[in-house]
């Protein structure tokens, strides 16, 4: 059966949904779909991009745009598809990595906490996540272990797609003054590797734009940027219409880079429904490709039996007053 036949056959499957709740927060997790956080609601307001098409089982070669392209997934051991050399030969890493497509085992489950694990086959990595809803905060603790007999390289990026309305603010600490372009629809910000000022950037045609202001789905914008992680250890979105602040917290000593996906109708190309979202992505490398990371010395490498841990948080709060200046 082909990947497309498998996907079609399972479109109506009723995936198990785990719900973590507090008085303020409701978090819905789908273990069978890579442990995706499908919904994150605060006071009944949905904060994540919702599915562009129905949920379906992920296949080994599926591209991310062929899936629901929504919610909060994990990119490991690469973001973009690539090939790397391993002792046994060349290894192909699929789009957005392997783990967003692997069913997870539920090792522990409580009213507001769940532990999920999965083991890869592309590279010998065991990936553990513990998600805990605590007041208005979702806390995620991570652990990855090399279960193989040789060194295992990887890069990791969080991939939370936050829903935004036009005019919402993407707020970074003042220590962030520039970002590098990984990709930009129509190269509006320049080619890969270009450096732009944050938040006030200049387009290729000389027009000035404010990257900190969310656009409209009709704008056909899709920009992927990388910035050095601010030493303050946070990045946030101010949902003006919803009156909410969504802050991503992390340790820049463990996660030295911050990916930014600014998408206002610019992706997926050729599809009727497109993303209207911003992703704030703590990560281990300033690029999408593990192959490039190995070449440039950005990749993390685990010795056999070695493991590493890190964490991130998503804290939601009400905005008491708006900033006068974006």
C-alpha cells in the first residue's frame, strides 16, 4: 500500500486524545500523531493554528504540508529533509524530522501531566517528553538518548504554530537586533543567508517593514528566520484582539538559537487553506538542515548511551494594557 493509500485509509481514524487541564488552561495531546499538542486553550480561546486538513496517520516520507500542518510538533533530528553520512551508509532524514510522525507510548498520565516516549529508526534516538499544565503555563521537559552503537548527530527545534490575528505583536527582548534568513516566500527578505534588522527590516525593493507586526492571511508572506537566543530567555506574542500574552520561555545556555516562522498566507503553496500563524521556536542550531549543521559545526552529537535534557515553557496571561509602541 502506498503512502497516499495509507493516509487515505486512516483519515477517519479516531485518534486518542489526552486532555491536561487547570482552572485556566486546557491542553489536548494526540499520542498517535507524534504526541502533537493539537489544542492549547486559555479561558476558552484557542492559541494554536488549527488543522488545514483532517488529521491522518503520518507516513515515513510524508511532507509536512501533506499533513494537518497545525498545532505544536517536534522537529528531530532535522527540520528540513536531508541526507547525512553514517557508518552504515547514507541516511535520509525526512521533512521536519522523524518524530512528529511516530506514534508515542504513554508512559505516565495524570490529570494535568503526561509522559510520552518514541524511538526513531532513521537514527538511534529515544525521545522523551513530559508535558505538564500548571496554572496558565504548559511546561515541557525533554530528554533524548542515543540507543545505538555509534555517535548520533541531531538538531532539535520546537515547532509550536501560534494562531495570530492581523496586528498582533511579536515581541522579542531588546537584545535581539537582527536575524538571518533561512527562507522567505518570493525572497522578499532576500536569499537564504541574508541578514535583516529586527524588528524594522528592509525588503529587497527598499520598502521598510515591521516584522514584529502580524499580517493578514491575504498577504502571501512566509518568512523563516533565525536569531541568536536572547539572554533573557523568552519570546512572546501579544494577542491584541484576544487580550492575551503568550510567552515562550527557555534556557539560552541549552538552546542558543531562536527560530521565527512568520506565516500570513504564504504557505503551503498551491493549497486553498494556508497558515495564519507565528512560530516561536527555541532550537539547537541556526538552520533547518542537519546536513548543513554537520558541515558548519552546529549539530549536536551524542555518544552511544549518552543522553541530554532541556526544557521550555509556554505561559499565557491576560494583557492589562497594551504597548503604545510596537
